């Protein structure tokens, strides 16, 4: 049995905990997969590299509305894929080599708790004074008759396929479906999305969700309020039997993508054997300082929170790092302001309360919606569908939530995130700041001035 001062379980955002200030500790990392976690290897980074390429293809096809008559001669899927992963894949080995060269033991076999603060990594038992658990999450696979007998992809695998499919069926209507739907449809794949709910991106503000559903439905087939009741193999792909409000339909496609959510990897870690309290979804229960139910065990990232956001996990790793160094002066992290973006077409960004949440929770609010078309740069874009939506407290004037659908949404929302984080009022952000004319940020300014 080996004993350490510190053991990290998972080398995604957890790997960021290790800095020079902790170099004096005898440390080990247990990571059976790839350093960098989901974000680097099969999530945020490669998917956005595909999205940027899809944006280029879509932009060429849509340029005619600006008087530029262009087209896409060919999409070289293998060249795109290889360009992306030839940059990403070498990072794992270099990260492992770097840690080992700096005196950190790296275990590359699966690890699981066999008792509180005792982990079996491969065939070796290791203990530590302090553990940081950041084992991440993985795609959920629904229990659909026949699914286990057909080839299908999840977000873990679909970016590495060998050939661009002629057609694709997508089970799910959340952010993963939205992003990959944009990628593959922009590259020329015939897409069908099967969504259980009445709209796509149901977690977004309902006005944004409705607009996105309307726009996507113009580009490819979308089945709403629909459930896949069975899947079977066909000679040229798969066939889905789908129950819809108007009756059953059969959807045939060359490739099947399943993206109905993600689940924490705490079951593979056997967190319960480690004495860690779990919530009803299998996430590790922590306090705001990221201490678990076991003294000396901290946890962060997708194994803990429901956000599944890299920037949230990064912030958590900074808090945990501080708390390991300063146990008498621990920091906490509020998730009151937890922004996110969906890098689809059109791009979507959101922070804080949605209008439906405000109504459900009986929170009083003012709301303003301004179209991109109201700003000069919106004119330049010839944009007729994008908008900025801001909710504010009618008493103290602080911003309760912001939701943007349209080009550059993830960038445009940043001043509103800052205002919410710093407690600035809608009046301050509207009137005490200069907005560059004719930049697209004027759409944000106009929404704030309305409030």
C-alpha cells in the first residue's frame, strides 16, 4: 500500500489543482483515460473546432443574401477531423510525461474506493491524507429496445468517425444535439432530430427555445413530442420507430447519434464505498467550499455539479486549490451566476433566471427584448431573427437574467455576466458605460436602456 499527501482522482479540471505551491506534497494522479478530461478530448475544444469549420461552410452558403454568391465545393471530413485531433491527441502523453518528470506518480488503470480514503488503482492500494475527486461524467444511454444491438454514436465517439454520413438520426434535443446538428447539417448530412419535448433546448428561456426550434425546423427534419420506441439495424444503417402526436413514424438513417444527457462517473469510482454522500442523481454532495462528507476528501466538476460547464469546473478547481493551501481560511463559490453558451447556429448564450423560472417562482421582474435588427450592425448582418433579452428586478434594478440568440451571443453576454457578478444595476450598465458604435453590443445597450 502506497501512502501520499495528496491524490487526484481524475485529470480533467482536477489536474489544474496542482501548482507550484503544492509541489512539496507527495502526490499521485489516478486517470485511466486521457489527461484533459471530457473538455479537451471529446467535448468543448474539439467540438468548437468542428463548429468553427461548420460556421465557415454555412457562411459561404448564406452569403447570397449579402450579394456575395459563393458555395461550398467540398467538405473534406477526414482532413477536418485529422487537423483537429492531430493537435489534441499529443497533449495527453506530454501531460503525463510532465507530471512524472516533476515527481508525481501517475496511475493509468481504473481506480475505485474500497474504503474511505483507500483507493484500488489497478492492483495497487493507495491511501492519502487528502483526496480531490474530479472523475467527470459520461453520456447517458437510454433504455430503448434494440439500441444495444445496433451501431450508434455518442458525443464521445461521433467526432472521430471515418466518413461523413449521408444521413443522421439524432435522439435528443439538448445542447449536444444542437451543436452536432449544426456541424453535420452544415457539412451536408441529411439530419432528423427526435425530441421528447415540445421544443428544442428546453432548458433555455422559452422565447429563445421557441425561436431556435423554428429556425432549425427550416433546415432539417425535427420531430417534437416524439419518443423512440425501438431501434433496428438495416443494411445501410438504422431504423427508428418513433411515436409522434400524429402517429408512429419510421426514421431511417445511415448513422445514429444518441445525446440525451450525461451522468456522473461516481458509480465507476464506487464513491459509496468511499463513504461519500451522493444525491439522487449520483453526484457527490459537497458544501460551498467543495468539502465532501468525508474529512480530507474534496470534489469538483461534473462529478459534483449539474452544470456540466468547463468554466465552472475551472473556478471550482481554483477554490479547492486555495482551500488545500489555506485550510483555516477556506473560500466558497456561489453558483448564482453560472453562464453558459450553445455553439450552434444561431449561437445562444444565457445567464441567470429565465422568464418561465421567474413566473414559476413568483419573482417580480421587468423584461426587455430587442432585436439585433434594431442595431446598426444588425442591419449590416441583414439579421431578422436574433434578439437580446434581459430581465431585471423592478425594485433594486439588478439584472436577474440575460438570454441572447444570434451571432456572437457568447461574447455579447459577457458585460451582463459581469454586471450580475458585481451587483451592478441595469441603469449603471446602460448609462454609465460607452458602447462602441456601430458594434453589435449596441443591441445589448438598447435592451438595457429599455429596462
